C-alpha cells in the first residue's frame, strides 16, 4: 500500500506543556509512552512562560514564586538531551504575558504546518484546559491525549455533550505507568534537604543543587546570615 508508505505519512509531533519546576520522571514517562503508542516522530517539551494558573495558588505556597523561566528551560533541556526524539521549545517563555495552551498550539502549528500535533496532558491539567479555554479551537489545532496520573481522575461529564460532536479520536485517554511524582513534592523535598534522586533525572538533581533552587526561604530571625 503505497499511500501508507513512511515517506507520505505526516510527521507526528507530541507536545508536552508544563511548568517543569522541576521536570520529573512522571513527565518523561508520559512523553515516552505516548510517543510509543502513537508512533510519534518527536515530542516537543514546552516550558510555560508565566503560568497564570499557578500565580496566587495560595494552597501550594503563597510565598514561592515560580522559578525563573531560564532555569526551568535548562532543566528541561538537561532532562531530555539523551533522547533523540525529545526536543524543547521556547515559544511559551518567549511570548509575553500569561501562557495559554491555544497560543502554544498556534505557534507550533505555524512552525510545523504539515505535522499532526498531539497535545499530551495529565488528567488534572486536561480538565482545567478544557474548562477554562476555547477548547473548540484547541481541538482544531491538535489531537489531545489525556494520560493517567495517580491521584487524579478525569471528569469530562460536563463536556460530554460537546465531545460527542467532535470527530472521534480528537481526545483519547491513555493509561500509562503510574508514577506518583509531582513537581510540588520535589520542591518540598529539596527545601527540606530530602533526596530527589530517581524522582528527577540525575542532571536535574545536580542542576537544582548548583543553582540552589527550592531552598526554604530564610527565617526572618535577625542576625542569621
Ligand atoms: P506542580 O506540582 O508544580 O503542578 P506537576 O508535577 O503537576 O507540577 P506540571 O509541570 O504542572 O507538573 O505538569 C505538566 C504536565 O505533566 C501536566 O499535563 C500534568 O498533568 C502532567 N504530569 C505531571 N506529573 C505527572 C505524572 N506523575 N504522571 C502523569 N502526568 C503528569
Ligand atoms: Mg501541575
């Protein structure tokens, strides 16, 4: 069948968006598994610019701002460097203002006009993307792959009516190996001097130490230097 010969098939690109503060093995397993299952040619990791969802997130830690974009970008580069299918894009960190998935997809669509795009997202993030943004346009720009994540379940009930009108396969759910790792937990561990070895790639452990990221804010007791 000549039509399905490899040369004619559109390039398939996965897009893994995230704050990546820090990138951890849960992100990497998700990207690797989706790449395998959907025969992707490449997965582009896209660190967010200003993550509007996370500013003013009182529950997480009111005092802690998100780490500088360049640190999150470099950790993502370090974590993905050994995989020839993984690349990192600066589109979100170079765009002014808050990061919205629709802008990420528009930019990558422009850069890869011939490709089929697959936006990869954990169940938790998928729900907020679909409920906060103009998701009808999102589905025109890319296929969405929702991956399982321990502790989260996807509630798409309120979207079911609209989803029924979309072409099949626009949104697919994929069970992936469960890694109960979050960046929040990695930051908390680093702040308390607990190990993050094997939760994040070795190079990221070393980068966190080198740049002194996630150190607990100094107590405001006088005389401590
Ligand atoms: P934070 O705790 O700061 O929110 P995070 O661990 O959730 O960090 P993000 O950068 O917010 O990481 O997530 C980027 C994407 O990766 C999201 O789509 C998220 O759902 C997904 N993701 C993160 N961790 C996992 C995991 N352990 N398993 C599957 N998907 C994950
Ligand atoms: Mg998150």
